[in-house]
C-alpha cells in the first residue's frame, strides 16, 4: 500500500509523519534542536541541526511503522518561513540561519523601502518592508558581514535547504518564497525588478514551482542517511503556515484557520489578490495554485508560554519527567484554576517584537495589572489569554477587508489544549472547530505530495477525503462581557507604550546592533 511522508522543519524541532492515503498517521517522530539568541532580538539556528533531525525522524517513522521505504509514494516538505540559509560554491553553509522571528533588521527595512519605494514594494510583494522577511536579512549580511556576503553562491529557505540535502536541487515554491519579499506575488515568480534594484544575482535563487509539483528525487547519498528509497519524488511543499492551512482544509475563502505554535497565526484563503493598505496582515501566495493567503501573525504565541515554562516552571518540568506527563498539561491545569480574565492580569505577548497589527520590532512583552494577589496560575492563564487577544487583532483587521468568516478551525500545539480552544471561542465570540489530525503542516505537505504523485486527483479531493473536524466548541455567554472589556483595554496598552518601547530600544537594544 502506498504511503506519503510529510516533513516539517519547525523552530522548536522537526516533525516527520507517515500517512496512509486516508490521511491516518501511521507513525510520527520529532527531534528538537537549540535556538541561539546571541543578542537581544536575534534568533538563529544551525541548518545542520535541521538535517540531522530529518535523518533521525525519517529513520524513526520507518522503524515505528514497519514500512518499507519503497512504499513511500511521495515526500512533502514544510518549514518555518522567512529564514535565511546561505551556501558557498561547495554547497556548505556559510553561517547560522537567521530566523523568521529575528528583529535585527530595522535599519535594513528603511533601506529596502528607500531603494524600492514603499508603494512599489507593496505593489510587487504584497507587504511593506518587514524585519522578519528574508530580503532585509540579506541586506543585513551585506552591510554587517561583507566578507561573508562575497562568498554567497546560493540562498535558500529552511525547508529548501532540506530539499537540497535530499535531492541536490536548489528549488523553492510560491507560498514560502513569497515570504522572502523578493517574489512578484501576481506572477508567482522572482521579481526581476527587485533583484536588479537590490543588486542580488538571480542565480542565487532556485526555480519556483507550485506546491504540488515534483521538485526533485531522493539521491543515493541522502537515502543512506535517512533510510529513504533513492528516486522517491519530493514535491515543492509549502511554508509551514500554508502547509498547516492545507492540513486544515483551508482551500476556500469562508473557512479560516488559527494556529498556535511558536508563533500564532490567523490565516484565510483568498481566490483573488488583495492586501491590507496598512500592511498589518500579510498577503502571500497560498499552497493551492492560483490562490493567495491573508495571514495575521503574532510573533510570541507558544514562544511566550515556553519562556515561562523554562524560566518559572522547573517544578512542573520535574514532575513531567517523573510521571511522563506533558509539562504543558500541568501548566494549563494550573491556568484552568484561574478565572476568566486572570484576576485582572493582562499579558502583551511581544517577546520578539510584533508583526500583526503593530509591525514593531521594538515592542516588548508586558504583564499589566500584576499585584500581590496574583499567583503563577494567573500568570499562565494571562499569557494564554494575551495570545488569543493578539490573534483577535488579526481577525478584526480581516473583517475590515470583508473577508468572510463562516468557520474557524484550530490547529497547532495550542489545539491540544481544550482550555486554549475555549478561550478562542470566548474571546473571538464564535465557534471553534478542532481538526482531528494533530500533525499540522506535515499532514498538509503529505497531501500535496499525494496530489503531485497522482494519489489524489486534486487538492480538493485530498482535503475532502482526509480532513476531519471534531464537534465545535461554543462561546460561554457568561464570560463574553468581561472578555470584551479586557480586550478593549488590551488594545489600548500598546499605543500608550509605543514611545516607551522606542526609548528602551535607544537606551539598550540599539546599542547591541
């Protein structure tokens, strides 16, 4: 029986999952790796860590499932978006990858806007200059590491580095490439104008394919490292958010998805090209051909909870290991003992600056309203609620763009928490449907691999056949008035703090750039 493999190169770790053609996960494996933060606001990883994780997890799922490698009909790749991977002529990595959440490039954003023009940049790429996107990272390397810049031969995104290691091909696809801010979103190909104006050689960048197209095949060398069969097709795949949306069945405009992973995302599918005039939400190519995605992003969603876990929850971590319980289950159990509204404690989740709706690399996280009565359970709950408030910011903007909202589907690590799902229903004031598959982007790119290799006749057939949802969670009417008031207060805090964020950056953060 034919199977499909999905590989998702995330920020916390790589998850690999093997599926049958009904969409059932036969085996999954995850391998984690470190996030390096050499200075405040910086975020880097070693691409070799990603490759090692792919080798480990691929071998593990084959062993767990008892599947022969030659039963895998196709492989799909997903990965964290916007990351900058630089290779020399030999194909060796030149430096650690600069990640999506890295905020060092505020000056390069100004430079990019000046070189291209703000309006022209938005017209071509769908977005204003953003610190997290790839183009300004390249400018930063040019400005700060000129000797290294001269050695660049190839520029790749994280998942496309894995494609290179698997197949030897330098290729990408439209959904992930559109987050580099070098792609013409209407043409779904590199913008010759941008590359020329930025003096970036076109041959640094691989060909752009669609997400379901076969981009290469597993080499003999990669097969020996991973346990895969030589010649296995690898399709274009997708950036993690677009891949997760496919795994949620977000292929028509009226169904939106929310995802809480390291970042938090609200994503809608659009069958026509449209943008937010203020650039608060992003327009990118979708993994479905001839469609686009409109996406709101909060940088520090699960990242905020992970920071609190690592900093203040050592006891829970120890209990987790001793009793084989997920530490997040212990934390959310505590949060559930705090009432809605966290006893008046609000959290702004700007741990790594913010994108939606503020586009501010200097924004910083805040606990507001903290007093001597508050306990750790209130702080955990306020972090969870703060993340949902930040996602609601994106929904509010999308409503102003006349994006239809008939159903919201929840996924990502946050969807495993019934409490976090119920918070979404209560704060959004709408039903939340959880997608039964917990494999997220890995599931989405496995479906794309199935389409590309003929297992499914279309993406619509693949999603209809495999994407299942649990019964919806409905808003609790008793807490809606409180959450409305708290959300209103939440939205007022950032404007009051903005100038103070800038001053803090001047005093401290800017000195480290």
